[in-house]
C-alpha cells in the first residue's frame, strides 16, 4: 500500500487528534504516504485532501477537537456523492482509508467499501461509547471526567441548599455516559434509555426513600436519550405528578471538548496505529477495537448492528450505594 487517507467524521471526540497523529506516524514508519481529508465525507466529495508529514501532527496529542475538522454529510448518503468522493480519492492515488468516527461513519465506510476497491478501516471515535466490538470508544473517558467535574460542583451547591438536581448528560440513544457518571458522581439515581420506559414511579420511590433515611440532597443523572425526553421534561413531570421541585442542569457540548485524558490518548494511539497496520496487511471492512486490552477486528455490519449492552449489575450498584 503506497498512499492512505485519514479523516474524522460525525460528532468530534477528545482523542481524535491523538488518533490522527498515530495514523500519520505509523504510516510514515511503514513507508506509506499519509493524506489528510478535511470535513469528513463532505471534504472527500469536495476534494479537500492534502499530503501530511510527521510535522503536520506535532503538538496535537493534548488537543481536543480535530485538526482535520469534522462534518455530517447528506451528500455522502447518495450514490452520486459517494461516486464523487471515490473519484477524488483515486485522483490522489489513495488505496486505503482510516475513518475516525461513530456508528454513522461506520455505515458510510461500509458503502465506500462496497462501491470501490479502496480498503477502509474505522477507529471508533465518539463520546457515546455506543459501539459494539470495543470496550471503550475514543473520547468517552474524557467526556465522563468532564461531566463528573461538573457533577461534583453541582453536589456542593445541592448540599448547601438542600436541593434536588437533575443533570442531563449526552449519549444520543445510549446510557453509557449517564451510567458511569452516575456511579462515579455518587448519584441517587440514573435514567437511561435502555431501562427507563417513561415510568417515573421508581424515581419518586428513590426520592421518598431518601427523605425517610434523612437525605437532604439528591442528584439524578438523566441521559439525553431517555424516554422522558431529557431533564427539563422530567422536572416538569416530577412537579406535576408528585409536587417535587427540582433544578435542572444540561451539560451539553462541554462534554465533547477539552484535553483528552491519558486513557483516551493511549486508546487513540493504539487504535490509530493498529488501523494502519491492518490496512498494510490488506484488511478492509473492519472496525479496530480494544477488548480486555487486546486489539480486535469487528466487521462493519456487526459494529453498527449489534448492540453493546449496559451492565445491569452496574445499574443496580447505583441503588445499593445511594442508600
Ligand atoms: P457518527 O459517525 O458520530 O455516528 P453521524 O451519524 O452523523 O455521526 O454519521 C457521520 C456521517 O456518516 C454522516 O453525516 C453521513 O455522511 C455518513 N453516513 C451515516 N450513515 C450513512 C449511511 N447509511 N450511508 C452512507 N453514509 C452514511
Ligand atoms: O454522538 C456524539 C454526540 O455528542 C451525542 O452525544 C449527541 O446526541 C450528539 O452528538 C449531538 O450532536 P450535535 O453536535 O450535532 O448537536
């Protein structure tokens, strides 16, 4: 393999830069010319492609965001758009591609594989951690630590004024961020899309039990994809159905930014490097993951179709420890 391309796609995640750096430097190590593609699939269609060298990725390992910028592309969802993208990749002699992104990016990568002879592998990069075939995705660890920092601060003010706080975290349709943040932040409860089906009685029970035990402050972590429709909707319902007043904090996009944690930098470095090695061995159509410390290859179809499960015992832990 002579030339490869690398791009970031979908929602950015801390650690994407560390992954780009690993891709570029591993490629150079293997005498492969690395090309950067800006703005994900959109830039591929526009031909926004440039050659990179070792210095293109200097001093970026600690930076959040992505130096290749990211985008969501409607045009790439059409066959015409993908044909234009493939023409541009051919123009630069690109034989292999490393995509860094989430499940949407994997679905796009599968189409690219099916419609051309270009080899494509994906490094899972999303704060949501909702991808089958890897214990963790790049960006998740930083996002939970960012959210945790906010929750610790909220606990101070909640404790100072005897208040119930509902803290909404990201995660799209999954509750991985909510669950980890709830355990680490010592939350009294958590609402995740995988479990909660819009029934508020368990939240009410948790709060009522807490009052009986002499608890004065409560933090409930709410996943944005929860059936209730987020923390604002939950607050309105709690007031209407049970007369309970609460304070809402929506953490939002701060969870996507910031300097990646050591864990995310290491994961990104390992996955980025392994992705180039896989391409160099003519592998294609796979997502590179890490399971129990080992590098794994998962077919695109399994990666976006199979559902990574939340651990029930970790959900139970919240109730036990909120005692
Ligand atoms: P993420 O990769 O973070 O899940 P998106 O779901 O927005 O983010 O996907 C990123 C991009 O991947 C989309 O904007 C689109 O260009 C491409 N993509 C997603 N799904 C498909 C699909 N079914 N076919 C072709 N391209 C897709
Ligand atoms: O997939 C990452 C993510 O941050 C989700 O947690 C969230 O639902 C979504 O992206 C937000 O997307 P946008 O940045 O386009 O508002």
